[in-house]
C-alpha cells in the first residue's frame, strides 16, 4: 500500500527519549508522499528536557511537515468533523496518554485528536513508550489491545536489566504498521 496523498495525524506525547527516532520516521513518511499533520501534547510542546528544547523540536517538525503543529484541545477538535485525517499515529504514546485513552479521559490535545479522529472509525496506531508498561500501564495497554480501530507498532522491553518494566516501540516498524492498519490489519509479531 502506498502512503501517497494519505493524511496522517502524527501525535507526539512526552516520552522525550524517543523524539529523535520519531522525527526520522516522520521524514520517511513524508518521502513516501503522505501529508503529515503534527499534533503535540502540552508537555511535548512546552517542556525543555535533557533530550532537547521544545522550540527546536517545534521548528524542526513544522519545517519537515510544512504544517503548523496542533497543540490545543480547540485546534484538535475539528479533526473528526472535518475528516482531516485518514489515519492517526501516537508516537511516542506515553503511559499517561495510554491511561487516558483506555479510560475515556479527554483533556489534552492528543486525547481530543484521537477521540475526534476515531469518530470516523478510522485506524489509530499506537507506538508505546513508557517505563511502567509491565506494571501500572499493563492493564491500560491490555484494554487498548482489545479495541476496534487500535493498532500497535511492535514493541519490546526497553532494557530488561535496568528498566525491567519499561516497553518501547521499534521505530523501524512505524511505516509498515501504518500500511497494515490502513488495511485494518495488525502487523505481527506485536512483541519483538
């Protein structure tokens, strides 16, 4: 399947350690001909961290996508009614965002974007990145694995020795997962 002329909502949450790898994948998606509509959580849009400055990421993402970043609930709400996205990916999907999606909490630009997008029964791809995936977030991940229109980028333990409960997505599977999800299929294996 081609991504040519596909409108992809690309939602970025605050798992900052994956930003550089995620941005590389945005570039690859655009090379495949897709229009990427960037969406950032409050924290990813505003916080400077040891991984980089928010303004630098904002500038780079807007230059790459040639689209202004959606970063408020008000800006995210029209995504569904106006049918702006064909597919949406949350990459990285933090434990906080996963919990909100699993429990119907809609109080951030990302959760509003997802809720609005899903009203059209279009595919949603999640790229999990959280230190508590095999503890506090496990139940929420399980809930989402059983939902219609949710698809997962294959993931693995981040570092079983120093972070035994941490899970991270494999960025090299983002495009392939998107293509499968466009055909309503979950890429396998989901656990690497």
